[in-house]
C-alpha cells in the first residue's frame, strides 16, 4: 500500500474522468464527477481472475451496447407498481416502494433529491422514448427502485466496522484552515459515529482507535474476523484548485461498468472482486448514506459514484461504502469540518442512514 505525504498525496496526478459530459444545465444541482480522491493505491492483494459480464435476472448477459426503453421496462420488470411518469417536467420512475427522478441527457438519477451517477447518459430514441443503458437498468435503477423501506431487512443490525481512513504515517490530506490531518478528523468522526450507532443497537468495531497505521488487508481482515454485516470507511477529500466542495459517496463498480473515478492504474471492468457479490446492497446502502449526508451537511451534492480502485472496498465480504465527507482543501468547507458541532452533525446523518 502506498503511503501519502502531507498535502501532496491526494493530488490528482494520474487520475482521469471516466466520461466526458456537457456542462451541467440549470436542471442539475450537481457537478459532473471530477478527479479527486485520496485513498492510497493498493497492491497487497491477489489479482482476481477476469469474469464474464454480469447477467440479468433473466440470465441474459448485460451489454453496454444495449439500450432499454424505460417505459417498456417498467411494464416487464416485475417491480410492483412500476411506471414512468411525467410530472412537472420531471421524468419519474415510480414503484410501490420508492421513486427515481431521471435526468434525460445526463448520466444522472436522483433518489429523494440526492444524486446518483449512472454509467451512461439517459437518451431519447427517434420515437421519443426515454432510453437507459442496460447496465444502468440492471445495476442501478433496478436495485434502487426495489429498495425496501427502512430498515433494510438484509442489513439487520449486527456488527458494523467503522474505518477511520488513514493513520500513523499515512496522514491523508490536510485542512487548509487549521492544518489538521485527515487521519485526525476521520478518527474523531468515527468515535462520534460509533457512540451513536451503539445507542441504536449496533455492535461497533473500529479498525483503529488511535493513531496507528493499518494496511488495507488488515482492515478487511478485521471485518472478516468480527463477522461484520457492514463496512463503512470514513474520509475527507482534497484537490489542488481548492475550489471544489461537497459530499461524495463511493461503492465498488459492478463488473462490466466503467468507474466514475479512475486512479493511475487502469480500470478493468472485466474483473470481479469479492465485494461485487454485494453490488445491490452496496448501492442501496451508499444511496441512503449519501442522501443523509447531503441533507444534513447542506454542502454540494457531488453524487454517489462507483470506483474500483479502493482496495478497502473491493475485498470486503459484506456491503461496503466509502464516504468522502467534504473537502479539507476548500476553505469554507474545511472551516465547517473544523467545528466539532458540524462533525457531530455528519455523524448523526451517518447513523440515521443506518437506522
Ligand atoms: Zn482519505
């Protein structure tokens, strides 16, 4: 596992956007995914073997060359009450359980107002039908539209591993306001969250409770040892321009899909990792967490994204989420994060998403 040095390790060298989009219209409150991340590149893991593309429920391989009429899919997908509804200029896919707000022309769906980036822009066919890529239908729209009301039964309260990112020599990024390192702030947030989760009935295991350095393999091994139901990794973000701010939430990219954020090694959509067994629950859990954080923080919604590089996610044998709870490189947001009351608000949002 590579080590980060203060203020330099989180820069965007070698990163690139997974796709290019036109400028966001006024209808979008989100910026398109940008190139910022801070999780160290990980090399201490076995290389997985390439697998075939995922299959749909009908046993048909999903192709990114395949496009699906959303309205027609609603009729055949088996989700109770599913329909595409036009309402005040919005394109809502509703089910008996929940709804998604689709943004034609952009790779974007909103759940309860919070942004979830798709793999491909939604588009129209010549006949005026709204089309979604088959990969987005199977790996994003369907899991979100079948999201159970809270609490999610499959994620019943048991052991949750809370992972304060970084530690020891791996300091993470650094606040431009008070010079605190990310490792200190993630530990503080983890303690606040752990207390709240325990009062809500979770058994909490933290990957570290002091300024100790652990590798990815050790963090994953702890979750295995404790039989964790959920793994939640806490981070703060940074980027060189110091202009970006807001909340990003990550889960592992499904097989066959391109990641929204790619680091210096190439993104391999053909590879399957252990955590890909939990694609649907990863997404549902990430969406709930992202929605709660955006609402509670009042900061920019930079969207739920898929990434393949965080080793701490891809080796997990349980639903796993990585949170970037704000930019320490942005003066305004860093000032907020420096306040204990704001970090408590973030912790309460995270805990509420797990209720
Ligand atoms: Zn980090």
